[in-house]
C-alpha cells in the first residue's frame, strides 16, 4: 500500500464533482483467502468501470466500438497505486477523469474510494486500434469529441 509522500500516481483528492461516478461491489470472487481484493482483479473491475463510463458519460457504446465498428480499445499502459486494501462487501465509488487526449490514444485516471477513504488511483493509457489490421489508428472523431467535452466539463 502506498500512502506516503513518494506516491508516483497523482493525487488522492476526490476529483471534481462533475466527473462521472460509478459504484463497484466487491464480491467473494474478487478476493484472496484473506478476504482482500487480489490486486490483479482490480484491473478487470476497473475495465468494467471504463465500459460503464463510455456509455453513461461519453454516450458511446463500448461494445459497439469493439463489435460492429471493429475498433479496439486496448491498454498500452496500466498501473495503480493501492492506498488501502479493498475487502469483500465493500462498495467502491469510482470517478473517472481524462488526463490526456492524443492522436491515437487517451489517458484515464480512475479514483476509487470507500466512503471518503481513498483505496486506489489507477492510470490507463488506452490505444485505439483496427481489429482487422491490429495496428493503432487515429481516435475516431466521435470519440475524440466526446473525450474533449468530458474533459472540459470536469475542469
């Protein structure tokens, strides 16, 4: 756990009230034998947060992007700072912010809190790819516009 001054991943402060929020229920299947969320399971849980955020905050269907549109949303980089353990039965409030919008990728930061207590801060660099050629492609115009609107609204 990292709660000291040398934390590499940004601030523990709750993001703007204008940032989209979703809740994740921590279940038995997410935990190790000690009843603590196994760190690798967080990445699966947080991908679910990203999927929900796409539809609810950006107005873009995540599954349509990957399915009919054949646009991949793969992680070029993913990391997290764990500040407190997550436990079976927790309900984590997650807030998503857009840190950067590039030509072929964008960076999200996801803050997870238990009540007002920080549990983790994750950072994902998501690259848009063609699922036909398996190469990176420019962000689709609708995705870029939605990301820019969201980023501006959260400031």
